[in-house]
């Protein structure tokens, strides 16, 4: 059972494996960040608190200094000093002065008294009798120093009034506790402010803090405090404090924000993974799905259409490019497979036909044996074996000529004295056949055998053996038999050749290079046999006047291109090029396309074989005086003698049996026959060592005729008369 | 009650407290560490020498005379002068066998010019055994403030300098205040007379805002009509006032052709500076009470006395002594005891010395006459002394029940500083 694909498996893995780790990491980061931030903020909070304490102490100092300055100014006033002396009349001007006297910074709440050097009140803005005879005040004045006293209920400034450098009185300013905030210049704020001495708390904006502070209870973590000595007032200290939850509110907020951020990040991570699943994993899934679909497709004709990011697009393009090549390979393999199937069918057909062929061959009066270039039997008939007294099993495909000859000697058909010499001579005679050879072999039993050997392009050859007495009686029947047998053999052979050509010429990839090479070799072998048989058949039909050309309107350029393609597949084109030069454009001619391609293939193959290396054989197609001229042009070599001979004069060699004609001669004779069958003449022009040109001309179908044909074709098109678009 | 003292240290405070205590119970005792104005070593040696020199055994407990004056500050010189006069007299008396078989002893208290301290000093003297009298100082305000205490404790108050009329005319009967000094009532008339004598007919009054100023104000205001002139205006200044330009200018703007000044040394110096700061043509003569001579104003800024036409009241001058023999004898003693020799001008604040010297001798006569140191009887004896040939003058009698001021206008003379800072009679300078 195929496991069902889970589209978001990656997401699930991420969620199950990555996300917890990420959460742990983020929590760790959050904890570390929180700790760092908390430490930093706490340190900063303490620093700020210390700064506030310093500012508070400065403010207290400034305020007290301001008040002291005001009192000093009053104490230094010469009228006040005068009152120390002018006991007689001071009551007339000092009390009114004091009645409405205020000290800056104290407002109406400040009580001001003017005393003598013993602290006895001279004047005041309130009933200051309680201060009279205060021993401590006398002592303070006697010290001649400014005095500042605070207790839990009131505060007191004493500034001496100096006369001639000595403290002879004092300005005493007292104020109730309610005025402490004004005296200290402290404004209400979030933070607690405590003004204290080492012994007593003077002012606290928060009594609870003062109680805790004085009791010595541990302030942390409930409170965060900082202390600072009031400048200019040693012993006086300002403590600024704030409840931790307020002071560190930023930390708490930050911590909350951080927790929120972590939660948000986790959610965002999940969302990100989900989004990734949606926008990335899902495209990947679609991508993978399409790949699987592709994998299940037969022809690799599907393409990946999934889209996504540029990376996906690149991946998609890469996959599709790969699929293109894969499809090409697949098609090539399919073609190859088809070719093999065709070959199998063809082989089967060939076997079938071979059976028929063998039967036909067996029915031949001649002995027939075809040897390959290695002088081994390709095929033979029983007549051949029986003619030489050999068993059919002794002449089978693969049997060497030497063995056959030795068998002849063994059966006593050789009557000479030197069998080895005979054997050597005969083997050498068959070695490197270049043209048809005929000789007569007289057997020791009295029979004379006429042996005709026709070499094939690839080095093989076809030998026919007949007793001379039989030759005359069987000559006519021989051509008919050839026609019959050749016709039967040629059709499947052509099928095989076409298949092999397609396989050889088709894009078989590197992996199938060996197969392609083998196919190419098979094609060329088959093509050679096919051509020969075709030539034999055609020539036989020509001699018997049964040759019919199937002339039809033919696109000459397309036909020539196809011919070039065939020749290139057949011939070795590694050293000699082949190209078409056409100046005609579109040209139509009424010809037998297949026959004409045979003519051109014969001419081009012969031309390529005779061309020097690194030259091009040019097939030039041009108009010449209202006719279409097809010329095969070879540069740098002389015209082959056999070609020249065949094309010069009436060299049809009608008296030579077809099977005795050399393969090349037969091919040229066929070509000449076909060209002449189309009303043309095969000509040759040559210049010594400069090259040669073989050409012929055909009638071109007139334009008017073509127009008529086209008009007839157009009339057959079913189109909407109301619409010109379809026609156009 | 928690005390928090700015910048103080407990030990220091304790030390100062001890000083205060010492000051309260025994200030003025020679050799007491707490006495900031104790006798110099020379003075102490002088006292010891002359105590033992006559070879008679004196009773253990001396008869005490208090000195309550400004011994420090800008008027400290006045206290010193009074003390020296008193000590010279006491020395002579003790050399002569003392009084009632007992030695005289001077107990000094410094009131610093502050009435409150003066009162407290009187209170302290009141508790001092064998105290017969207290010699006062320069400051009329202090003396005025002490009047009630003096009479409450029946302390004989001998005024050698403070000229305030109400000091003597204090309303108490019996009056325990006796004075050898100027009396403002007379001074006012004298100054106006002197101004008129110089052709100055529109004086401006520049007065210290105290009882002394007011005392002179009344005197001058009474005297002006007597001499047919009017004042240009009255300006008051406060104690320790350093800048007098405003007040001075107001008087000048009012057309004052002279200034009748009632000031002590500090404030008087400020007036002189204000006057000297004016263009010379705008400066006017200053006819001053004698308060300025209670301090060493000359040495502070001698230039001022060249630039300002200053004359001031004096009642005595060693340059023109009324009793030359006494004067020479005293000057000699002065030189021996205080090592101030060679120039009469070197005797600082001479009126203080002379007045105190005469007061102690008159007091001694009264004690002898009373045969007791009981202050009530001594006070009465003072009113009964027929004659005393003193340094300043011949007192015949010095005091009567109705007159406790021993001097009168005849004793007054205008004086000025010489270029060396000596105080000399003005007419003597003019003569020279």
C-alpha cells in the first residue's frame, strides 16, 4: 500500500521538533534578556534614585540656604542691630516691623523672633515668650554660629545678630512640621523623601517608610532608597525612596512586554511555520505532488506548474528542463524500442520472407551464396550445396569460403594436383573484389560451373553458380525470378531500412550510443542490400519494360533535403560534407519522388566516395531555362572512370545479366534509366583535377497549373463564408 | 529635645558653655581665663606691687568696684581708658592703705556696648560680695538700660563717660547714679554755641538712633532757639551703619552748613568717610560729641582727619590740665604702669581716664566718710562730700542730693586730633 502523503508533514515535524526547541531557546533568551535588562534597569533605577537623592539634597540645601540667607539678611540689618542697643525706643519700631515679617521660603507659617544675646525675645511676629530664657539658645548665640534644629514637631533656625563682630542677639525662625515640605523645597512626587539626621527623622513624605527606615527593618525589596548628604548642612541627610514595585515598574512592564514578546514570537513562529507551510511547504508539496504525477505519467509530457518564490520558479524550470530532456530520451528510447520492435517484426518478416526467399532461392536453377567481407556465408541455397556435393549443414551462415572450398576438395570435385594452390588462388580471387567477376570452374566430375561474383559496397559479395549447360535454358526465367523474389524481399527490407534509419538518425542519447552505433551499422548494411536489390529489381523491370514511375507533384526542395538526410545517414560523412545549395525557393515537379531520391542518393553516394577529404559535395538545385537543374558537384577530384564510361554513349550493357553487373554500374544504370524515364538526361561535366559535375534537368510544373491545384485544394477547405479570417 | 547644631562639635560646645558659665560667675577676675579683657601682665604686676608695697596687712576681702563698660569693639578704647583711670586711682588708694583697712579691687565686666549685657552685668555685680559701686562706660544706651537694675539692687553707679541726660535724671530717688562727665543737656547747647561761634548757623543734626542720640537731639533742639539758629535737618543712623552718604547728603541738600554729630567711633568713622568722599567745597565742618573718641578712629584712617574739619567735645586734656601737678603725677604713673610714655597724646581717650580717676577717689572719700561699704550709706556720703581737688577740676562739692553731675559747661572744650592722632584742645591747636 502506498503511504498517503501528508501535505504538511514538514510543518508537523517543525511543530513537533523545532518549535519546542525554539520555545526553549526563546525562553532562555527571554530569561537572559530579562535578567540583563532587569539588572541594568535596577542599576539604573538605583542610579536614578541616587541622583534624585542628590538633587533632593541639593534642593534641601538650596532651600535651607535660601532661608538662611533671608534670615542672615534680616540679622544683618542695621536697624535690627540698632535695636540691640536702642533699648529705650526699639519697642516703637521693631514690633511693627516684626508683626508682618515673613521669611522667604517660609511664608506665613514662619515664626520669627528677635532675641538678645541670652535668647530673650526682643520682638517677634508671634507670642514668643516660650523662648525666653531658653538656656540652649543663649549657648547657641554664645557660640556665635548659625543653628538649625529640627524635631518631629517643628524646625528652628537661629542666626546670630552680630554687633562689632560678636553675637549679641539672634534671629530665631521656627516653623511647624506642616511647613517642612516648604522649608525643604520639596514638592510632592511619587517618590518618598525623608530628611533626617542620624538621630531623628525630620520630614518624611511617607510615614510608613520613615517608620521602617528608623526601625532598621530591611528595606529591600519593598523599597529602593538612596541617600545623600545635604551640602552645607553636614549631618543632614536626604533619603529618596520608592516602593520597588513602583520604582521597578519599568522592569515589570518590560518583563511583561518580554513575556508578551516571547508568546508573540512563539505564535509568530507558529504562524510563520504555518505561513511557510502555506506559501512554501505547500508549494513544495504541490511540487512534489506534480513530480509524483509526473512519475506516474507515461510520456513525460506533463510539466511542473507549481509556482512560488523565485527559487521555486528556478527549481521548476530546472525540473522542466530535465523533463524535457527526459522526455526526449524517453521518446528516443521509445523510438528505439519501436525500432527494435520493428526490427523484430522485420526480422520475423525477414525470416518469413527469408523462408519464402529461401524457397525461391532453393527453386533457383543457380546456386546462390552470399559472402560477407570476411568470406563467410551470409546465405546460400541448397542448390549451391548440392551443386558441389556438399551437405546443407556444411554450408550455413558463418561457414567460411575456405571451409566450403576444402569441402569441395574433400568431396573430390577438385581434380587438380595442388589443392592448396587451388584453395589459395580461390581465396585470393575472392579477396577485395572491386568489380563483378565471372569465371568458369571445371569440376572433376565434368561439369563446368559459371561463377559470377558481384561485390557489395561493404566488401561482401554475391556469387551465383550455374552449370553452363543450364545457363542458356534458365536465363529468361532468371530475371523473372529475380523480379519476383526481389519484389517480395524488398518490401520488408525497406521497412527495416527505414526503421533503422530513423533510429540511427533520431536523437538517441549518449546512453544509447552503442545501440545507436549498432543500429547505424545495421542500417547501412540493410540499406546496401536494399539498394542492390532495389537496383536489381528496377533494372529487371526496365529490361522487361515493366518499370513504371509513380510521378506525382513533388516539392523538390523537401525531397532533396530528405535525400541528403538519407545519404548522410548512410554514408560516412566524417571527412566529406554534404550540403544543398538551392536558389529556386519553392519548386514543384511531377516526378516519382522515391525513384528520384534513389537517383540522387546514387549520385551523391558515389560523389562522396570519390571526393577528397575535407571537401563538400554540393547538391545544387536551380532553375535553368525554365527547367529545374539538379547537379551534384564534386571539387578536387576527377570523375570516376566507371561513371564516365556508363554515362558516355549507349553503355547500357543490355547483354550483361543483371546479377553479373557490378553494384555501382547497376546503380548508375538504374539512375540513368530513372532520369531518362522523367524526360531528362544524365550528364557529366568534368575538369581534370578540378572536379566534376553530374546533372540532369526536370520539367517544372508551371505556376498556372500550381495555382489551379492550389485553388482546388482551397475549395476543399470547409470554412465559414462570412469569415475571411479562417481563410486568411 | 534633639538639638542639631550646624557645624558645631560637642566638645567645642561644651567648652564654650563652660566659658559662658565662667563669664557669668566670675568674669573680670584678673587671671581668669574666661576674661577676655583681663589685665595685661604689666597691670597685674602693678597691682600686686602696689598692694604689698605699703607693708600693711590688709583684710582678706577687698572692697570691690565694678567696671561695666565696652572693653572690646570699636569703643573698647573707652573702656580701657576708664579702667586705666580707675586702676591708677585704686592703686593710689591702696598704696595709701586702702579703705577701711581693706584693699580696693576692680572687677571688670564687658558689656560690649550692648544694654542687655550691661543689665546682666549689673545683675552679676549685684551678686558680687563687697561691691560698692560700678563704674559705667561710654555707652549711654547701656547705662540707660541699667538704671532700673542699678536702683533695684541699690548699686552706686559712677558714670565716667556716658553723657545721656536721663542717666542721671533717671527719676529714681534716691538716685544711685553719679557722674563725672558731660551732660548732654549742656553738650547740646555747647555744640550749638560753638557752631554759631564759627559762623555756622544752619547745622544739620546727624544722630545715632539711640537714647544718647535722642538725648542730644532734645538738648540741641532746645539750644538752637537759644542761639537764634535753626537746624537744616535731622538725620538718624543706626548702630553699625556703615554708609552715611545718604543721611549726610540729605542734610547738605537741606542747606546744612555744619554737622552736629552724635556718634561713637564706628559710626563716626563712617560719617567722616562720607564727608571726606564729598568734593572739598561741599564738605562742611563737623562739630561732634565725644563718642568718637571712645575708639581708635584716628589710626584707622588718619587721612580723614586732614580732609574733614572735625572738632569734638572734650572735658579734659592732659595738654591743658586744670591741676598740672596731679596731671604730671598721673601721667608719670600712667607711663610706669601702662608703658605708654613720651607723649601726652599717647594717653588714649583721656577723658575716660581722667573722669574714672576722679570718680574712684571721690568714691574712696565717700567710703571713708561712711565708714562702711554699705552702698546706701556710701551713696549718701557721695552727696555729702564738700570738696575734692580732682584731676579734672576741683569739685566743691562734687555731688549734691540734687546734682549728681559733677561737671558743667565750664568744663567743655572743643578738641581735635593732631596729625599724630593726639587729642588736643581746639584752641590749643589754633594757638599753636
